[in-house]
C-alpha cells in the first residue's frame, strides 16, 4: 500500500511539473467548453446585407428600418445600381440583398399587392435559406401589421433569387472546405514529422555536417510534400467536376496557383512545428489537434464566423484555412478573378513568410 501511494505521489509530481500536460488536462476542456458554448451555433446573426431601393417611399423605408433593427442583419451599404450589387456579392462583402422596385408603396396602396426581390448568396445553401426565411418573416410581420384594419388586406410577395447555387446543392459549399481541410492536415502533419524524425533516427547529424545550409535542409523536406499535395488538389478538383457535377466557374490556373500558395503556407507551418518539437508523437499531436479543430471551426466551412463573439472572429483571422476557403469558394463558385481576392492572397503570403522566417531563426545547426 505504501509503494502504491509512492507511485501515485510520483505521478502527481510529474503532472504538476509538466506544463504541457497541465494545459491538456485543464486548458483544452475549458477552451472546448467556451468554443462549443459560444462559437458553434447554427443561429444566424449579424449577416451582411445590402439594400437597393428604387422606391424611396414610406413603405420601403419602414421595411428597411425593421430589417436594420433586427439582430440578424447588418446593413453594409445602400447600393444605387445592380452593377455595384453584383460586385459586392463577388467580393463577399454581403450575403444577401433586398431590392425594392419603383412605385413600391403606390402598388401596395392602389393594387394591394407589391413585390420585393430578395437575392441571396447560395454558395452556402443552408445559410442562404436561413437568411431568406428571416427576411420573409420580417416582411410578413410588417404586412400583418398594416393589414389589421383593412377590408382588403395588403399583400407583399417576396421574390427569392439564389445566386451561384440556385438548386441549393451542398457540394458548392463543402468542396472548397474539404480542400482546405485535406491540404491543411496532410501538408502540416506530414511535414511536421519530417525534421523531428531525422533527430530521432540520428541522421540529422549527417545533414548538419553536409554542405547544405539550414534553408536547404528545410526546403528539401518541403518539396516532396508540395508535389503530393498538388496531386491531392488535382484529384479533388477532378472529382468535384466529374462526380459531383460542380464546374469551376473561375480560372483553373488561378485556383491552382492559390492552392499552391496555401500548400506552401501549410508546409511552412509544419516545418515550424517540426523544428519546435522533439518527438514524432508530439509533432503528430500538435499538427493534428492544433490544425483540425481550428480548420473545422474557424474557417467558415461548418459554422458562420459572423455568429461568433468578436474575440473569436478576430482569432479566426490567424487561421490560414479561413482565407483559402474564401479564395477557393470565390473562384470555384463565383468565378471571380484576382482583383476580388488579392487581399486574402496577401494575407496568406504574409502568414507563409512569417512561419518561414521563424523556422529559419529557430533551426539549430547543433544538436542538443
């Protein structure tokens, strides 16, 4: 019994001295509770919308005010023409638009019937359906209120139009997300164990005494995984086109170039993990758990980022998969060019450069 108590006490000492173990035991459960409790929700809030009002009358102003006052929508801009509306959809600054035709109030008063056009970005079909249902509910409430004392009630009919994905298929949403998830996991995980494996096998000494500079060692580890990941990209795109009937609306060359950039970003991150860790098990754990959950939760693939609290929205900006998911969906579904995605591209370039420089600075030419 005394020996058993001694071993128990020794394990307590070991756990308390190991900060990583303490983090896993206490930090991870707290983080998951906060994330699953506040960030991961199917409720739609603060969706960016635009208003195109050709009427500028009393009825259109009242409906616009009700929409703006709800917690579901944030009116980003009041556009003046359809060209700006289409540009806003392509840029991804809005998720839904409401168009009031000319003489909206007059049609409502004299004909007891008027139409409103609701245009939604259906590249995410579930999100688009939810938004249009919310708008229809607000319009229905306004219609009920003004018709209470009327012998012949007013009737407002929303005209729903789904852009980019009129059939509300799921493939346009999950194919770019699967690309981001697969490339992130494969590139980071496989690269993360490359350098640390050399340390464990004892072959790192041979590399360090070779004429190779640190940058050469790092690049030699990354190139094979770059090629394998590019093959993954091509296989995913071919399956999406021929099996899922999801054509690439934009430039294949641009999509391939952006995918290459994202792969390089993931490789730089994987090399950084490999340099900082001392065993393959730790490298695998960090790359798997550290990349899988952020990619799934903060890329916008499964859960709208707009629904999350502001601190988590800010945190999502450091997740590379978020920016690639925006880029891939914009090219594949919306058919945009580099003019609409240059900001996201620059962010990925910055993240890549950051991790590559940090990896070079952290690479030790002497084994400890």
